[in-house]
């Protein structure tokens, strides 16, 4: 059949229509008996250069009066797969259909219209807050409509690429399966079985002529030094070929990729990556894979390079097993998190928790700073006995022991005070001792039975001088580990900027019991004790019925009401004589002594006196303490006759100061528990 369409200038047996008015034109052609084929390029925008040029030739040829045979030949060419090259196909492939019937095209147009309507409907439902479960049927309907649309060449290409990627990933997974299976089998072994495996590796090394426990190694750099030295240097993939370094440390993690392995090596300064390649290590690469586990201590030598991913690495040319670890490290994901196990296995805690190492490094720097400051002020550190025949120098229950050959009952020292004062009497004007103290008391986040303190004694000074010295020493220790005196502690920020607040114990208690004045009471009047007890009970202070004096009750009120709220550094001064047996009487306030305690973060950090130098007064106080001990007070001290004899020889006016090092380190390192700053705190026996 022939169809003549003068309006578009085409007359041919088969009409190829590329015109926006598809609907009206198709109808006109059908009425005249023509066969209509609709070009897909209108719907998808995809056409090849070969097809475009051929289409033009057909239309132009027929418009110019070409013969039916030539048109028929060109029509055959249109319906066959055109020749094309890979460089200019515009997404067209030989299998892509170029034509479809008008009915099919109209069906697709109708489906696309339905897709648009359904998509708009879903958007409206989402905006209205429709639940996912209610949206599900609409989404399924939309997906079903989209499935009816033939894929575009781009979609087919993406699907093909996705399939190839999945097949490649599957092949890689199958290749890695044996290695993962081996790792999984090792992970499922018990600690005893893992130990046996590692011991077998150590023996295998010996059998191969390799020593698993070397005698020495000489590293040239630490990990931290290399990280600092190459900071901002070397691009990804670049190597410093002129470098040759040696490092040593513990292998924390290892990752193997066939002929390439990466280890994370940790030393005291930090970590650095080791890049191990078979082509660079040669035969020793096989030994590396066979013998090295995480936890082993090795030495490595090589150049420095930065990997493609930017990780600074030692590009190893050789390695040496220094110590074969027979026990595995804790799980790298869950780590060592059990608090009790951390304290009990402190060596593991230090290996896997860098922050713990940092705390003890800072503790060492703090004590070093303290000694330097005191040495610079002409103080001498002199060691005193740990075993005492008479317990004294503080109110605390001692640990008791027995010396067999001398058949003597002894105690571990609860303070260094009395021996250091005897040194002052002997002619040393400035002395101190930094050492361990032992008190048979309870355990808490701020108490440990053995702890470290420094006691400092200065002739011709008083407690005012000791307050100034305390501020100086603590600020110096803080600056030894940081550049600021503003310290975080829990939810607080502690300011160590001088001067610190100074307030009497009476004034501190008055802030919490404003309608009662302990200072106005007469300590010798029995009614004063009753009034003080009633005031304390009304304020919620427990166990005051057991306390015999106004001074004891005042101190109990302070400890219960005031102490927990002293967050910023505060000197509490002028204590009752009843709780200060070694302090000089206050020069202007009867019943009080010249004593201060330093508080911060709600706990005591330091204690100081204008030291008692009157031997008669000292004997009276010792005897009062002995009476309390005889009445059952386990923390009262004994009468130390040797010290009293020395005191009668004459001690110059002296200021004394004691600082709890563990609690101070807690403050300066933001540690919540005293066990976090003591390397090996005392723990109950491990039942396991």
C-alpha cells in the first residue's frame, strides 16, 4: 500500500514517523490502510549515527521520487541491525530494538502515565505521614508498572556491570575462604589451646635455627619519633629511599593479603605501621607468616614510605623475632573492659589501653616535678623506717607484724612525721620524704590501704608559709604535665589559679547551719556538748551521740555537710584541738590549733600544721590519745617516748605539710578512682 502525506512531504510504502503529533498522524495513516512503525528514539532519546543517516536517506529519496525498489532496499536496511563501531554507538547495541508497533508504543506511553500518577499519589501519602505498612501496596504496584517498561541500554549496561561486580566479589570471597576459616578456627580455640599452638611455633623456630627469645636489639627510632619526623612529608605512595630505620615493639594487629602484610607495631611512644612484602623480604616472608602472631615483640628494619592510603609505614627489608608471646592479646573489638580484671592484669591494661599508660607517665612526671621543686628550695629527701615499734604521727589503724629474730611486735608506718621531726631537731632545717604509707582502713574510690604521700618539714615556718608552699608545689606539678591551670575533672572544671580560697572550719559549717554558732560555745561546759549534738542532729549529721566534745561534733558536721561540696581548691583552717594532736595551739583562738587541710573535688588533698614544739603539751596530747585507744579507738596513736625525749632537746618553730600523691594525681589526670592511679592496687584474692 502507498500512503501519501503531503502535509509532511512524505509518500512511501512504510512511513517512519519522527513527529510530536504521533496520535493524529497514526490515525490518518491507518485510515488510508498504511502500516505504521514508531521510532523508539522518541521515547528514549537513543539513536545511532548509522540509523539516523539511513532514515534521512529513505525519506529524502522517496520525497525526490525514488523508485519503489530502492525504497524497499533501504527499508530492509532500516529493519536490520546497522553497522556500528564501539566508539560511537550512543548506547545502541545490535540487540536493541529500533522499532515497535504503534500499539506497543501507545501501551508504553499509557504505562508511563500510570507510573507518574502512582508516583504522585505515593508522594502525597508520604507527605500526609502514611505508615510504611500502608504504603507498601502502593509501592509494589509502582514497581510492577516499572517492570513492564523495557530497559534502556544504560540500564542494561548497569545491570551487566553489577552482575560482573557480584561475580568478581563472589570469586574473591571464595579465594579468601580458607584464610578466614583458619582465623575462625583459631578464634574458637581456648586460651590453653592457643598457648600450645604458640609454644609449638616457638619450638618450630628453634628447630629451624631461629631464636624466639633474643638477647638484645638496637632500634634507631621510636614510633613517636618517626611520626613526628615525617609529619606533613611524603605523598601517598611515596618512599624516602635514603632512609633506613630500625624499630622494635609489640605487634598489636596484623592483616594479610597474600604476598603483602601490614602489622601495627606499638612501643612506649605510640604506634607505626610495618609494610611487609614478599618481593622485599624474600624467604623470610614465609617465616613471618608462619611464626608471627599479634602480641609478639619484633624488631624491623627498612625505609620509610607512605602508603597509597596515606599511612606512614616502615617498608621492611628484614625482621627479627625478639620475644614470642605465648598468650593472645584481649579481643581487639571488646578489649579489656572488666574493671577488676584491668586492675588485676595491669600489664594487659597497659598494653591495650594507651590512656592508662599516659596516666602513669604523667604520675612519674608529677613526682619528678615535686622532687625537683623541693630540691630547688634546698629541701633534703631523707628516708625513714617503714617498721615502727610505736605507731604514731596520725590517727589511723596500723598493720601489725612481728619480727621473728628480734621477737618484736611491729607496725607498718602510718606516717613519716615523727622521724622527720627528729631530723629537724637534729639540725636539718628542711627535710622531706616521698614514700609509701600503710593504713589498715577501708577501700573505696579514694582510699587504698597502701598509698603514697610526701611529708615536708621546714624550720622557722608556720602553717601560713605551708599554704603558700602548697599552692606553689601543686601548680608546678600541674604545669609539668600540661600548659594550663584549668583542669577538667568529671563534670567540673577545676581552677588552680592562685590564690586559693581560705575559710575557717567554723565559718564553713556556719554556711550549712546558719542558725547555730559553734564558735560561741564554751568547750568546758557540759551543756555546750548537748547543744552541739542537737544542732548537728537537726542538720542530719549521723552518730553524734558517740562524740564526746564540741570539737569532735564540729569536725563531724564539717565532714558530713561541707567536705563533699568543696569542689574548687579550698584551704579549711583553724581546727579543733581534739582532732589535731600534733598541731600548735592557735595563737589567738582558744580551743583551736593552727592547722589547715586542702580540699578539692570533694576530697582532702593535703594536711598541714604549725608543728607543736612544747614537749609538755605534746605529752598531754599523746596521753589523751592513749586513753582513747585504751577505750577502744583503734585509730588513736600511742605515746612515743623516743620522740618526746627528742622534743625535749628542743625543736625550732616548724611548719609541716603532708600531700596525698595518689589523690593529687587523680585530680591532675581526671581519674575517677584511686585504683586508676596506683599501678598495682590491693585487691581481694581472685577465686578463678
